[in-house]
C-alpha cells in the first residue's frame, strides 16, 4: 500500500521541482550556447536554426519547465506516450502557440491520433503512410481538431537501408509529389538521422545536397531537420534549420529508447 502523505511532502516536492528547474535551465543555456557558437562558426544567424527539445521518456512536468523557460516547440517520438503527455500539457498550459512535432517512426494505424496534435511530422518515408496521414488530417479537419495542414518532412535514409527508417534518395521526389497532392498535408522539407557508424560531416553534407536538389522543385520546402545532442554542430554546418535535442537538455534515457 502507498505511504500515507505527510505534512512535509508538498514542500519536498516543490523543492525537487525547483531542483529540476535549475538543472534544465542550465542545460538549456548550455545547448543555446552550443547552437550560437555553431551558427557563428558556420557564418549563419542563430535565428535560422530552431531548437526542438525532445521530451520523449520524460514527464509532462519537464515539458512545462521548458515552456516556462521560453520553449514553444517540442518533439515526441512515441505516439501513445505523446498523446497522453500532450493532453495533460494542454490542460495545464492552454497556449495555442505551442507546437508539437512527431519525430519518430509512425505506424499507419496511429496516424489518426497524431493528426489531433501534431504541428508537423518529421518521419514520413512511404506512400502508404502519406495516404494514411492524408486521411487522418482530413478527419481531424472535419472533427474541428485542426485548422492548419499537417506539415510533412520526408525522412531520408542515408545508408540506403530502409529497415532503419527513411526513404532512399531516389524515391523522395515522388514522395514529395504525393504529399503535395494529399489533402491537408504540406510538404516542408527533409529529416535524417545519420547512420551510427557514419562520419556525421559526410552524412550531413550528403543530406544537404539531396535537400538542395529537392528545393529546385519545391522552393518553399526549406526545412532541414538534422542534428541531435551529439552532432548538432556538424548539422548546423550543413544547413540544418532544426536541431532535435533530447539528452543534452533532459539527461539520459533508458538504453532501449528510440
Ligand atoms: C530521441 C530522438 C532525438 C534526440 O536525440 P538526443 O541524442 O537525445 O538529442 C532526435 N531525433 C529523433 C528522431 C529521436 O528519436
């Protein structure tokens, strides 16, 4: 049975929250410094690169701390966890300026759930998923759950192994056209995670070249979601417009996390 609450509990919890707040505030400052330095080194302005804190595996209270520290965009990668967390967050922070991004692999039968809350999805890599997202976004419009299109970034496989997620470069043009012709979807750009063994500079350079080619056909789809805790400097050097950072902000996740 649970312990009976004691008078000191509230005080202790408030103290823990303040401890977590200062921890996250320090981490956020350090990541912003890294991002500023990376932009300066690349001759870019920091406003060109969005910091997307990734809150997967961490509680809703951490997202709220980040919100209080000025963050307005968040990334999640697991549908069930995200849907529950975002519901809780929205009931406490009813701010329409907050944007939630789906950045992880999505099964088609979860498309309807994310269409309720996702500002954008970064992990689209197949025609069948695009079809499911188009239907889901349409249903969300009809239900009054969203008023703006679902922004789509196509995930690129940089090692050509589709088992690890992502579409091969040769398929991207066709997939981008599919997104453009689907109802309530908007093609916004590309995302990639470099292969584990790869040289990040080479991988992000390849991604940048692929992105430049697609931009010839889709000049408005300028988003390039690239860079995480370990490699954000390399990604900024190669044109990233959005770095997705989890570990450096909130700490280590369980080893099995994706
Ligand atoms: C978890 C995750 C991240 C964050 O990775 P860190 O190394 O913790 O910064 C970024 N992108 C995707 C797709 C993820 O799943």
